[in-house]
C-alpha cells in the first residue's frame, strides 16, 4: 500500500508585477518578508515575497498578516502598489496522496479585504513528489 501523505496548506506568496522597479515595496517589507524573486523581464518587474514567520499554517492568518503590512504602507509604497499591473495572493497546497481531502475556507470578509487592496487570488496545488 502506498504511503499516506496528507494534503495540506504549504504557504502563501505575494506576487506583484509592475512596469517599474519594486524596490520601494521591498524596503517596506524588509524584515517582515523574504524576497523570493525580484527581476525584470521584457520591461515588466516581478516581485515575489513570503512572510518571515513560516510557522503560520492557516491561509487566513497568513493573509491577514500580509494585509496588515500592506495597510501600513507609506505614501510612496502605496503609489508603487497602485501602479502594479497585477497583485496576487498565491496560495500553495500540497495535493497529498491516499489521504482525506484537505478543506479550507477564505472567509467573505477576508475576500473583501483582498479586493479592497486590489489583489487577486491564485491557487497552486502541487502533485505528490518523490522524496
């Protein structure tokens, strides 16, 4: 019988894209988030961030933490945020194997808060990977 690998929430990345360098956002997120990627390709900058506290295992709590940081943006960071061509809360889940389905909910209130900052939701389910 194949091993039971649970389906689970892995993490939440914040991915933003802009026609301008996103250094001002990196500065604001300093010490609160890791920069996973910050690069320019064909005139578009992409910044991917993950919270420093990786012990958060609940998508809602993770989202609230990101939203709290965003709510503290000074004017220049808000300008950069609003100039982005896309802003995505990218949720990652491990699909698991031979285990019960994983169920989670993003509340209507949280969805409203995400919409109020002009962000989208992305969901990635990773297939089982051999160790």
